[in-house]
């Protein structure tokens, strides 16, 4: 009786493992499709300033829809040629001048590079997305120190 119970328990574990693998593959496919289409959102969990300690943050994100970006990012670092009071830093909506999407064949991850020109600065956003949902972002600006972020890919039902 104990053997039958253990065998049944192993079957449930195998079934749940198979379900988990199927769900992970479905999520990976959704990430692939979103990135190749050019519509995605990254939830920011950590900011890593160039010359300061990393900090955990909440309620920040970057949304890309076609050739439009909504950047809502915290910023810490040095600035050179910015408006009095600091300007909008990395909080703005703008059109994207250039977008390039690369797929890494070895692990299936994606790199997305965006060039954005605003009235205050020129930014290059370089995203790294794993098919498991983790994401990183490096932002280089002409008038500010560069800064990096870690976070997660957000699926469309998590947006609103």
C-alpha cells in the first residue's frame, strides 16, 4: 500500500513538472513574439547607478509599443548639460529613432537596442531579455552618467 501511494505521488510530481515545463515554454513563446513584434514592457526592480550602490525600487517601468517608448525610470548620477532643476531625466514619452532586435542563438535570449532623442538628451537603451522572464537594461546618455537596471518582462495581462 505504501509503495502504491509513493508511485502515485511520483506520478503527480511528474505530471506537475510536465505542466510547469509546458507553462514555461508557453511563456517563452509569448516573450519571443512580443520582442520580435517590438511591443514589450519591463518592470524595474533594481537600479544600479554608475558610481553608487545598487538600490531596490518599485513602481518603475519601461513600455515599448512599436516606435514609441514610455520611460518611467529612477535616476541617480552625474549630469553635465541639463536644464535647471534636472529636467525630466529618464521620465518621458518619445518616439524611437532606431530599434534593433538581436536573438542570441546559443541560449535564445534577446537583445533590444533603442536610440531615443528627446528635447533634453540622446539615450541608447540596451535591453537583455531571457526567455525565463528576467530582464536587464543599460541606459547611456549624452549628458548624464550611464545607469543599469534589473527587472522582469511583463506579460500583457500584467500591464494594467
